[in-house]
C-alpha cells in the first residue's frame, strides 16, 4: 500500500515525520476524508475547497494549487487500486522547532502533507437497520467549522457513546443540537427535515451539502435552522450524515426509540436519492 508524503507517492514505511511537527505537538493542521466509489472520487472539489477555506482560516499557505492536490489524490487512488474506499489526507504546519505556540514566520513554514487510502465497503446492513445514539453536551471549541486534526473533544464524545454500546454521540450546546462527534445531525418532524445551519458551531459537511441539494430538488421540505434537544427527542425520524456513513438512520436516542423505532420513510427516501446521486457521478453502486 502506497501513501503520499508531501508531493511523492512512497511506501508507507519510508515516511518520516519530525517529532516537533506542529501537527503532532499542537494538532496544528487540517484533514479531509473523501469517498471513492467504483474508483471515482465523489465530491472531490468540494472537499478540496473546504481544505483551502480551512487553510485560510488558520493562515496556513497551501503548498499546491487545487488542481495539483486533486491530481495527487487521484493518483494515489489509482496506485492503490481503490474501488470503494476512503482517502484520508492531512496537512500540518510542519516542523516548528523550537516548540512555541505562536505560528512560525510563514516564510519558514514547510507544511507536511500525507495521504493514505483504506478499502471501506458501503455498510448496507447498518444503513437499513439504523444505529443507536446518545445525546451529550457539546464540550468542543468554537471553531468547529475548521476541519482541524485537533479532535480530542470529538474523540471524547464518541468514547462516551461507545461506553454504552451506542454508535454515535449527538451533541447539544445551550439546549440546541449542533452535530454529532464525527457526522452532521438531522431530525424530521411533520415531514420537515431540520439540520443546524453552517457557522462556527458545526462542520459544514459535504454530505450535508449533497443531502440539502437532493432533498430540495425532490421537493422535500428542508429547514436549515437550529432545533432543540427536546425537539430531537420528539422527532419522527433522526439521522446522521458523513462521507463514510452517507444517510445513516438513528433508531434509538439515549436508549429510547425514535418514532416507532424503525427506519422511517423520509430517511429511506433520502438514502435512495443519495445513492442515485452517487450513481450519477460514480456509476452503479454494488
Ligand atoms: C464533526 C463532524 N461533523 C460533520 C462531519 C461530516 O462531514 P462530511 O459530510 O464532509 O464527511 C464530520 C466528518 O468527519 C465530522 O467529523
């Protein structure tokens, strides 16, 4: 299995990252995960745009153009012959020696880029059965729009879910549902689909973007507005979304059934629309 290290495709074992890399010491970096179906990367431009926006927000100069990054990622997918799977890539502010919180002089920064691939089939069984989630206060920072590699808050939330055998933790801040630990959160009440608007409290999910588009095109009612924890608990249907999970139904919340405890009709419809969109871009799904 090959990986990308800076601009080269190399053997994983040959990668050397300095122990004073700011990604390693401070979590000073950004990441993305893109899904490949049939060897074609889905929404690659949107993911690359988000990394560039993130880099702007943290004053990190991207070491390549969008097109160069795109070609690099595509070449790794080809090299590793990934059919259905994920590519993970990250960019850090590089070696920051001597250790100092302040950003180094931009002239002296050499960002470190790495990328790797994993074969990840679509989990059709889980998508048809749905998952359990817990609700938990959102203890993270206030720049959740930045896809930062500093993920301790998210990691801790997910761990709370796993401790009680749940799949995901849906977070809330001041009574408002924000997002889950590694996915966006949605609820459906009286045929209206709700999700938190983009801003600093959530990550602007690329899957969210796709779902908003396909739902609106299909004439479904969508409101990108804040909703409360109470509303979530009274919802008819709940789901989470991410690059890997696509449209994943949530059938229990804190141990109580969502609606009748089965995957509901609007979530099922969104799953179909999502699969159609992926098929349109990447070809027939298996
Ligand atoms: C905190 C958080 N929110 C939302 C998402 C969903 O983003 P996307 O749909 O771009 O994968 C993720 C994905 O990793 C995430 O970590």
